[in-house]
C-alpha cells in the first residue's frame, strides 16, 4: 500500500482553487481544501460530491498568521505529513492605483497576493522538506508582463515570480520542487467581480486619468481575446500535472495563448536557463 500524498490548497471557495481541490482529490491526493470561511464551502462540497471525492476542508486566511500556523500544524498532526502546497488564494483590484488609490489599498493587495503566499510557503516548508514535496503557486501572465490600471496586482505577482525563482534552487537542494503556474485569462471565477464597481464608478474615481482609463476600457472591450480564455478546470488540470511531474518546469503557462504572451517578454519561457544559472550559484547545476 502506498502512503497517501497530502496536498494543501489555499482559496478553495471558488474558481481555480475549487476546481484544483476537486482535481487533486480525483488524482489521488488527500486534499486539504482551505478557505477563509469554511461556512462558504457549499459549492466546493457540491463539486466534490459530484466528482465522487471527499475533501478535508479547513480554515486558512493567508493574511492571518495565526490561522496559517494553526492550519499547517493541524495538518502535520492529523495527516502526519504534507507533500504539496498550492498557493492559489488571490485578490484582484482594478483602479488607477498610483495616485487615486490609497496606500492601505495597495498594501492590502500585496498582503494577500504576495505576503500571503510567502506566509503559507514559510509555514509549510519544513513539512515539504521532510516529504521531498513541492510548492506550486498560481502566478499570472501579469506577473511577467505589466498591465495598465492593474499596478498593485502586477507588482504582487512579479514579486511572487521573483521570490519563487530565487527560492527554487535552494529548495531543490533540500528536496522541494518549486513551480509557478501561469494562467492568462480564466473565465467563470469570482476574480475581478466587484458588485459596487463599474466602469462609471471607476472613471469617476479616476481624476486626471479618466480619459486614459476610458481608452483602456475601449481597447480591452475591442479585443476578441481569441484563444485567451480558459476555464478553472483547464488550470486545475495543469496544476495537477505539475503536482505529478517528475521534473516540473519552474514557470508553466496554462495554455498556448499564455505561453505566447510570455514569449513576447521572455526568451527563457519555462525558466530553465535562469534556473541553471541560479543553481550554479549554489554549486549544484545538476539539480532538477
Ligand atoms: P476567485 O474565484 O476570486 O478565487 C480566489 C480565491 O482566493 C477565493 O477562494 C477567495 O476566497 C480566496 N481568498 C481571497 N483572499 C483570501 C485570503 N486572505 N485568505 C485565503 N483565501 C483568500 O479567483 P480565481 O480566478 O480562481 O483566482 C485564483 C488565483 O488565480 C489567484 O491567485 C489569481 O491571481 C490567479 N489568476 C486568475 C486569473 C483569472 O483570469 N481569473 C488569471 C491569472 C491568475 P473568498 O471566497 O473567501 O474571498
């Protein structure tokens, strides 16, 4: 009998996290599906029931240090090990940030999208080292290519890329594989849906940037986004492949559109060249 592999996923109440929790369980992982408010687990549990899998739902708010520690300690206690973490929880914002946003709003974005990822990774790393596990983070094409009017989100996702790229060779030297899964546009999630925010309210709050914001919205609306949009399940499938791969790449675009979008900026799309370079710094070019 093989030992069940334990996978913890953040932000599983909706979207990519929900789909990934079910997909990981279907792939045979004992899945710890975490969320800020387990009272909102209904859609996840319904999807799990439809898929014929069970999940271990637990509370974890990535911005709450006590909940991160409590959850990882409880997983170690109850399951005895942890083989994989998927940092999925994230928030969007869509406002002309530099002048019109507040420092508090800018910090709140990085608190979830960057420091939340780091807090969970930090707490999980001793367990991942013990199991020879892996750390997978949901990045974004906007963690590589900047997007107008989305500065704080892009800054956070760029920070995640930089942090994980720097961590990867050191983690590999201690048996942990680090990857960033990079979607482009994913439809059917709760991302970017703000009931009280619409084009008019954002334009009204845009001050001197209103005409530029209007031009931006017109440009976005005019795009067909041919081949760009994916479903949460498509991304979940890529995450599960990453969890199972013997030698997962560092940077993994989730479809051809995302790959080609990254190519406009990167020639080292999957991070192989930079990874080899970084591993030579620790005298370990042979590491995966
Ligand atoms: P989503 O449906 O809004 O899911 C985001 C999840 O993160 C929700 O479950 C949300 O939980 C959770 N979350 C937010 N703040 C949290 C916190 N402090 N602690 C724990 N969980 C928290 O959006 P999604 O599209 O699936 O996004 C998932 C990831 O994919 C994000 O990292 C996002 O940046 C990335 N991504 C999305 C797209 C896209 O086009 N949708 C593209 C590229 C990358 P609550 O229900 O409690 O708010």
